[in-house]
């Protein structure tokens, strides 16, 4: 993920086309059903964990951001959700369970348990970038083209 303003980055071409075309709710519903859930990736630090002191000493020191746990539950009613992090995945899994008693599984660092995540009943904690329809990240820059991306990322005048 790049640095910049918060946002959603869509990778699924069907979902992106529907959103950009302002498709009707009926059309969106036909492409996004309980039988075929989308996968939503959610960053941990700055989106779930408040992260008020940055990395600090590597500990998870803050409570969840307001609405984070409820937001995860709401997403899970419709979609598969995984949390991505650069932290120790077991540490994040334990913290998230203590905060909200979610059904959680995690990938130990360096291990690959799955290539895709589509389980709506559990949250996966991983440090890998799995395929997802959307990435929710506090440091994302939405990509449209390279001119726009460079304008967003580089200092003015470069």
C-alpha cells in the first residue's frame, strides 16, 4: 500500500465497473450474493487498532478505533474478511479475539495456508496480500493512472 489519503482500492474488475458506472442496487445485488461473497481486506494498524504511537515497541497498545469491531461484523454478514498486517499474526489474532471474540484463524509468518479467502464465518489474519475485491487501508492511494499516482506520491515540482 502506498502513502497518502485513506481510501478503498478496488481490484475486482466487475465490482469496479459496477461502482464506476453507478450500477443499480439490483445489478450489484446479482453480482454480490451470499453464495458468492466478495473478499474484503482490512489493514490492522490505523484501521482497526488506533495506532496512536506508531510502531512504538511492537506491542499492540491502543484499543480498537471507534466502530472498528462493529464494522468488521457488518462486513462479515455480507463478505469474507481478512486482516492484513506487518505484525506477528498470532499477536494480532489474540488481540482481536480479546477485543471482540471473533472466530479467527491466522497464518504463522512464512507459512501459506490459503491462496484465497472466502470464509464469512471467520476472519483470517495474514501478512500476505491475498486477492480481494477491496482493500481498506488508512495509507492507500487510489490508482487511476501513473500521472495521478506520481502527483499524489511525489513532492510538488518533481
